[in-house]
């Protein structure tokens, strides 16, 4: 059962897990793929909660994000099989179906089109809002639309979201 949460109530847990690895899950052309991510940050940009992910241009995940700029961040919370992070961090989704190989359970999203991974139950649903080149790699700064675990989710009020997006656009046009 999903339960709504405030992402910042779990910020410490997310950042501690990131140090050891979290999954970033993408979906494009009917193919779901998860990659272990160890570089990222959680914060606020333009009054919006964001998760920033650093993804090398050679990764299959980058190709997936170019086709569909949505993804989930799947955070270990409690006991889990470390083999999940091992396989997702060492094998390419170009070559195999990691979810099938690992027997992962995909969970339907609330807002975006990309599923979560039940075995890593703290989930952030994200959509890319900004892509920046950093030397030879790419930074994907994403807005958090929904955050949930098998305990909680915070859905932004659409009117507030629209007002903040307009404010950001107005500031950028100065």
C-alpha cells in the first residue's frame, strides 16, 4: 500500500542511501530499465523540490531519458537484496532486461509514465526540467512531482505548480 510523504522528511535517508546507491528507473519504447546511481542531490530550485542526477552520456539511461524525460528514483529503505544495486550498476539495459533477470516487481506510477521498483520502496517520481552539460557528462535537474514509499506521497497542488512555473518563466525572461 502506497503512502504519501513529504520528501524532505526523508531527505537524510535518501542522501545516506545515495552514498551507497539508489536506482534511477526509466521507460522508453516499452522498455523499462534501472541503473544504479551514486551521484545526485536533493534540494529546491525556483521554490520547487528537485532531484539532480548526474548521468554519463554513454549510459543507456541517458538514451532512455532523451526519449522520455521522466524517471523514478527508487531508494532502499529497510532490508533489501544488495544484488539489485550490483546488477543494475554493472550491466547495461541495452543488453538485458534487469527487472526480469532480478525478479523485480514494477509498481504503477501516480503521475508520470515510469514505474517504481517495489523492492526499493521509497520512490520519487521525476520529470526532467533542465539538462546541463558538465565537462563531457550531463546533469539532469528534475522536478519532483510525487514522492512515495509503500507508506506515503505528496502531490503538488496544480494551481500552485502553474503559478510557480509562470513565476520562473517570468524571471528567466528578464
